[in-house]
């Protein structure tokens, strides 16, 4: 974090003591988090009008000099991007070397396709040294379906020669009981990222609580708007802390599709546009799983086969 980014909010034009207090209570306690908010979100958090909110956001952006940059500047910033190994060489290869920071990666598939297994594995692997496929950092794990299993982390940590208790201590887990709670936990993850050395944020699964809270076609629009705000929060975490964000997603069958696999991810364009990298997981024979890279900014569509073993995700 830069010195400008650490500037007290009360020093920001338009922000008084009460507004600063409300923002800090909501987890927006640095200039970057303010600069990347929408005026609507800021107004809701701090109880301000649109014009006042926009002035504060503009002031934060001015302090941080957020604007256009050259392609060379962007290229240099990408040099800080890290990657986390999945544990399978073929899967890492189609991802360009592993799950990358500064972006959202989505794994979607049916029940039993290894979405949660990969989430557990990445929570362990991010703690590996950089030279061994990790980042040497901890993880934040938002569990929406009560599927986080500490004994599974134990198996994977032991297989990689990591201290089990230390590995578990470096994973900050919270159970989300509804979509509002899930969004609150994403905001609280901001505090953890500032206090701890976090390289990975996982949401497993992204849309389960939203589907439960918003039922029927009449609820689709508010659900998507809320989901979009949630994804924007996660993307801010990825960018401001150089962390990898991994979301798992449920699927449904598309009855209109006449040919090919009718399975598609929940969340529609909102999730698709916010996820830089998307992988579709499906069951193979016996303990094998197949991962297909559906979307990536620079990698071609490809498939990789991996296994789910006692020691974790391994190559076929």
C-alpha cells in the first residue's frame, strides 16, 4: 500500500469525522477502496447523496492519480502478478502456469466435480514458497454450503510437507448463512487482507445463497444487481492486494440447447463478465475429473485431466 493510500479519510475533501467513521466501520478505510466504489454504494454505506458521494470518490481518485496509463505501465504492473499451482501440471499448463492473482477465476460444475476439492487444495498450495508453486501467504475462505473440512486440509498439508496446525491457522474461514452475510464477509475480508499477508480469497460457492434468497423470475433482476456488487467487491480485493480470487459456481441445464453439453453456470453474464478465467469441471471415469478452460484473456480453450486422491489434486 502506498503512502497516499494510507492517508486518513478525514483528510479527504468532503469527508468529515462521522462519514469517515461510517466508512471505516464498513471496511472502507483506505483511499483505494473509496476510489473504486460506485457513488451508489458509497451513498448507501455513508448515508450520502449521489453528488456528495461522487465528489468524495473523485477526490480519492485524484489523490491516487487513478487515470490512464501507458501499455508499458500496465505491462510492468503485471510483473507483480503471482500464480498458485493447482497440484496438477496439466491443469496448471492450460491456466498459463496456475491460478493467477489480480483476477477472479471461476470453477463451475455439477456436484462431485471437484470444485471444493480444488478450493481446499489452493488454500494449502498458496502457503507454499514461491519457488514451489505458492505465494508464501495465507487464505480467506468464505464457505456458503458448510463444505470446508479441516481434516481434508490436514491430508493435503501433510502430503506437501507443511505443518498442519500452521497451515490451518493461515486459513481464515467463515460460514455465510445468507447472501447479505456473504457480502458482509467479503467486506470483512478487506480488513483481514490489510492485517494479514493474504494471497487467496475463496468463495465456495458463489451463487448458492443468492439462489436461495431470490426465488422466481420476478427476483432475478435484484439478485443479479446484488451479485454484481458482490463480484465488484471481490475484484477490488484481487486488485488492491495482488491476491487471487477463486469462486466456485453451481450449474443448471439449458433446455433450449439442442446439441452439445446443455450445462451452464448460474449467474449469467454478471458472473461471466466479472470472471477473467472460467473453467468447467466434470466427472470422468473413476476418480478422474476433466477441466475445460472456457474463457481466458490470453490462453486458448483446452482441457486437462486430473485426479482427486487422498493427498489432494494430482496429475492423471
